[in-house]
């Protein structure tokens, strides 16, 4: 059996253009005022438009065109040299003058739209192929109010990325590479808010920025910040399924090695998180994906006609719902234990019965 590994540019492109728009949409629901067309958030695009246009797109566009090429822009009959390779200072690899002029016009058009403030939806950055990763990092790093930062932090912490055919983890690692700098930007901005408040000496309520301080204190309980970030992403954000058990084990091993590589001293290495909940072997082409699908299937016969649920069917649905609730509680408990346990803490897999009972997950152990 062969294996195909999707190239990083493809996985990165797909991950970027799905995860980041979701985060912006989720943050907008929590802090809608920050996403108004005239807000400081979109002002970033107007103030420094070239920062978000990829460098290859901008290559040579600000240089004056040679006369023999420029005269063909307004006169089709004078484009005799447009099919020749463009001069290196203007061109991308293998690019002709015709291709350069087309790219040049597109770049100038996009730049004009950005500077005019016509781009104020996150999906527009996909349409115009702009550097969405850089924009997301800048939005978080420069956010003026704590509410916008909280909105992004909650969105980043809670987003779940599922690859139903994860293999050895190509798309999951692409998602990790997207999320890591966003976690970093959030933590940096939290620290800046806390430091500014402490330096100001102003009188304030004790609970001001308490959530930021709590998060930063949690980071300190780990070997280093990058370890905390990677652990958070692996435990809370990444999920995968693959029909090949060997591929699943390789995927988990790659994630573990990436985490362990952040620790310099053996004594700082804490028990590795149990991600059997996150990365699992299975066949995603069969079975049900939600409780609602199970209920609908039980309510209908092969012809699609409705029928009453009673007796054995009713009892089976009840057991499935109970089991699903237990698994959900267990998953929440495991995630919380992983993130609150510091180096040398008890592994969640061998936690005390009393602590698990409080979460209703004793039946799974």
C-alpha cells in the first residue's frame, strides 16, 4: 500500500483559508463593534497595504516598464514582444512580459482597493489572495481594547480542527502552524495589557485583567511558553481519524515529538498528554456523526417513512445518549487536567477516582 503526503503549500493554504476566517467570524460575534468597516482593525489594511500583499505578487510592479512593453498596454497591435521572457528584475521564474503585465495590473488594483478602504470582510482577503496570517497576527498584536483580545482568545482556544483522513498528520500540522503564532500573539498582548496597568499605578478593581493574569500564570506552570502553546493546540484544537491504525500512531508520535523537543532538561519533562481522544483509528465513511443523525435513522424505515420509537429502539437511543454524555464529560475532564498539570504532576490517565467522579467519568475508567 502506498502513501501520498499532501505538500505543505497545499495544506497550509487550505488550513489558513478555513481556520482564520472561522476565528474572525467567531470573534465578531463576541465583539461586533471592533469589526465595523471604519474600525482600527481594517485600518491596518489601509495604512500599510503592501504588508498584506505577498512579495512575489509585488515583484517588479513599482518599476517603470520598458518603453517597448509599456506602449502595448493601450495598443494591442504593439504587443509583439510581450511573449518574450521578462527581465529578471521584473519577473517571477519563467514569467513572460504578458504574464508580468497581468500580475502588475492585478497587484495595483488590489493595492488601490486596500488603500481606499474597500476591503472590510475577512473573506475578501481570500478573494484577493492577501496574507491572512500576517493580518490576523497584526490584528491581535495591535488590538486597542481587551474585549477584542478576549474574543479572539476564546475563539482560538475553542476552535476544533478535524481531519477525517488524517494519515500521519499533514493537515493537522498545517493547522498547528496556523494556530501557534496566534496563540503567541494573544499571550504577548495579554502581557502588554497587564504590564501597562501595573506601570500606570492607577487604582483599579482587583478583578481587572484577572483572566489575563490567570492565563499567564498557567503558562508559567509549564517548562516554557512554546511548550504551553503546542500542548494547548494538541489537546484542545486538533482531532483526526484514519482507517490505518499505523498512520494514527505515527501522527500521535509526531505530535508528541514536536512537544518534547521544546524541553531542554529531562527533569522538566511532564507526563505527556493522552490524545487518544483526539487522534483515533476509524472509518469515517460509515456510521453516524451526531446524535441527531442516530435519532433520525431510528425514526425512519428503509422507505423513509416515519415510525414511532418505542421498546428496544427507545432504550437503545437512551443508552447512546447517556454514553455520549459520559464521553463528553470525560473529554472535558482530560483536557482540563492536561492544561492544569505542571511538570511532575499526576498523569490524567491515573488520576484519583474522587476527582473523576466529580466530573461524572468514573464509568469510563
